[in-house]
């Protein structure tokens, strides 16, 4: 009985050693394989076209990092990721090797929620509050902030406001432009109607817009969209309208 147990344990160790040895040999043989091709997958909304697979391939070739035809053991996926993330349009890059000799790239572009056109430049703000450049090949359909917009306010107060718009179906479809005055007061230009919305500062903007939506639902059906030229929300719990 004791002999049988010893033989079983020995057989188990031998099997484990065989599995480990074969795994190492298989890994080594794969590392000596050539990279057959590069597969790039863009995990984004199909309407976004800041970068393409061709742009990514060109960037790798220019940096001397095109993996196709190279030994798998010589391909540094970390270096590929770092090189591609130098592109300010990209948010995330995952590069990895497959057992079949393919290098795969999973790529995510940054998603803009606001375009800024002000004295400190023309740029986008993305979902993380970061600045990203505009593109000559694609323009995102997002609200535009103009006037006296500084980068500091664009990445803080305006970012929070734009994120709210992006997450709110009603206001995202309603607000087209944001104008910032020198005193930081904000005006909104809606897509529907010819009136201007004087928001004042961005303090308590949710409460102000809640009041405005209630006004839209209760008053506008009675008087129509064309009655007022200005709807002023600056004053707490008041809506002051200027007739045309």
C-alpha cells in the first residue's frame, strides 16, 4: 500500500514536470515565430473618426515599431503602447501577442463633449476633462463654447457643465452654443427657438435648468417659442423674460 502511494506521488511529480517543460518549450518556440500580421480594433462609437487603422499603422512604421515580419521575441508591446499614446486623440491602447503569431491592438479614442473657441485656442474637452486638439479630418458634433473662455475654466466649470449636458438627453439635444462673457456670466443658445438663455454664472446650473424646463413645459405651449428674445435665469427662483 505504501509502495503504491509512493509510485502515485512520483507519477504525479513526473507529469507536472512534463507539463511545465512542454509549456516552456512551446513558449520558446512561439517566441521564435515571426509576426504574421498586425490586427487593430477601434473600440469606439462608429461616428468618431479622429484616427483610423491606417493612421495607427503609419505611426508605428514612422517610429520603427511595425511588428509585421519581426520575431515575436523582439516585439516590445509596452513600447508600442507608449508610442501610440503620444497621439493626443487616443485614450487607451492595449497591445498583446497571440499564440498564432499575431499582434493585436485594442484602441480607444478620446471622446469630446465640448469644443472651445476662445482667446487661448481652439480645442476639445473630453469626457475626463482633458484638452484634446481639433482634427482636420473630423469635427465632433458637440456644444461649442465661445467668448472669453480660459483653459482653466474650460477644464473645470465648463467641463462639469458639458458633462451634465452630455449625460442629459433633453439638454444635450437642446443646447447648441455656450457664450462666456468677461465677467464669467454665461449665455446659452438653444437649437429650438430664437431666444437667448442668460444663465448667469455656472453656480447652481442644474437648479436653473430645472426651472427653465418647467417653464418650457408650462408656459411655452401657451405663448409659443417666438414670444421672447431673452430668458433670464440669473436670479434665484425667478425667470425674467424679455419680449421681442
